[in-house]
C-alpha cells in the first residue's frame, strides 16, 4: 500500500514523534552527556539558539523592523491609512482580516489533534491537566490583571490591551520553548489542544468579566459580548477549522513523515508572514499616535516582562517541589506516581508563562479598531515574549543540572506503550 493511503498506527506515531527530523531535540545537559563545567555561557546560548528555526531566531528583530516600516508608511504615505481601511468585516478592514486569519492558520495546523485520545489512557495525566487548567485559567489571568493595574493604573486603554493578552493562553510558541528546554512533547501537545478548545468557549466571557466587571471599564471602553464572541469565532474558529482540515487532509495525501518533513517547513512560515503583515498595517494606522505617546507605549513592556518571569518561575518551582516530594514516596509503586519531574516542570512552566498574542491582537483590533491603544498594547506582546522566554529556556536547562529531581521523572504517561517497553526490558 502506498504511503499516502496508509493510516499510521499507534506505534508509527510514536516512531515519528521520536524522529529527530520531525521533533528535533537539543542534546544539552542530559544525564548521558552533561555539559562541561568549563563551557562558557556564550557557547550554551549558541547551542540553545540552534534549537530554533532561523525564522524563530529572527522573530524579535523582524517584529521591530515591521513596526518601523509601519510607522514610516503611516508618516510618509498620506493615503495609506485610508487605503488600508477599505472593505470591512465586523468593523475590521479587509487587509487586516486576511492578515489576522493567515497568521493563526499555520499555528493551528501544527497542533497534533490526533494525540487527544491519549488523554483518556491513564489517570495520571489528569493531574497534569488539572494543574494546567488551574495555572492557565485562574492564576495566570488574575496575575496579569494585578500586574496591569499595578504598572498601568493611569492608562486604561493600554491596560485593557495587556489584560486581553493575559487572557489568551498560549497554543503555538509554547511547543517551540518546550522542545528547546527538553520538556515532554506529548503532554505539551495535549495541553495545547485543550487550551485551543477552551479558548473558543472562554475567551469572550473572560474578556467581559475581567474588563467590564472586575476592572470597571469606562462606558466608552466596555466590551460587548456579541462582537467579542464573533471576533473569537472568526479569528480563532476559522483558522482552527482550517488547521484541522489542512492537517488531516495533507497527512492523508502525503503521509505523516512527509507532512512533518516537507509540508510544515514550507507552510509554517506563512504564520510569520501574516503576523508581520498585520503589525505593519496596525503601526501604519497608528504611526502618529505612537510617535506622540512613546512613554505609554514603552510602559506596556513592564507588566509583560513581570508576568512572563513571575508565572514561569512560580510554576517551575512548584513542579520541582512536587518532584522532590514524590521522590520521597518510597512506599508508592513507581507506576502509580504522577511523574512530576523536570520534563513536566518545563511543560507546565512554558504553558502557563506564555500567551496567545495572535488571538489578543485579532480580538483587540476587531473590537476596538486597529488604531486603538488596546491593539497597540497587544502588539507589544510578541516583542517581549520571544526574547524573555528564550532566556528562560536557557535558565530551565541550567536548573536541570543544578537542582535535584526525582530520578523516576522520565514520563510514563503513555501507559500502553510505556508498559510494553517496560515488559520488554
């Protein structure tokens, strides 16, 4: 039977997941090959950067360049704003609608939806899911709310944009950070799927609750549930549906290996193109506002940096403590443990400590307009998130060597395959 007509079995999926071409991993600070104590920090960082694709490495400078291009266009092309505002879909110009959908489509195509069935294979995974839900949908949003109020008490519009970033849970870049820091790829994929589904249902009511009810937004800045929900449906629902169809359709046509090795490397960069295109349009429409309000614009960096650092550190330390406690439970069968450990600390820390800035930008633009302070504040998100979380990836690898971890940490969450391997040994 030809490759494109085969349905990959469970073992095929495991083999593909371990294929270094599909899911490359960095050989940093492993038990078998520990880094030399004399190796310089510069060398470690260079190796760390090698775990990123060249587009991911250039994401921050490309975003800065896109912002500058947008401001220049807005300042020196008088008719640019008028031309970019032609054609509307629920208040958003047609050029922006295209960019907002395109930047989400490849991201959601990368989500391994076919792994969701493994959620029901073992009760131990539910502990990881429960912690992730607590961190992502209760602690994280309230932390960002508190930081936004503490650092931007006099800037309601910018504060609202930052809160919207905090409510959008990460479903894209987290898989990159998890891979660099050598977290558990399968558990990370399952948490990404769950967050993708929950955002469809919870993002709109969360925005209403946190902005209108808790923050008591001014009458002119209150959110209406209808437009917010429609925005989520358009800018998350359409790309989500397109991502599912694209993923399974291309896998069926090309096979899983060629999907990962050929299609995704070609299709994935479209997300960055859409993001940069969207940023250029937003900054072209906001050029005068940005130049007249540089102080407030740069103040939005503060709550974002604090959020990423605090949320990541808290989660990482929490899972580390759970790992130590579990390692002392000698009377409990290893197979019955939750399997806290370094890999789970990485998964939980990066899932909780990063955000879906693409969704926040899309909804802010749709609800408040591309020339709003809310959209501008949301656009700052990726500019801050990428360098901060790249640094935290290095910190995680360093802490893997410095801290004591449960020696049984190697995850056993995929019960059937793990038990099979154990019996073979």
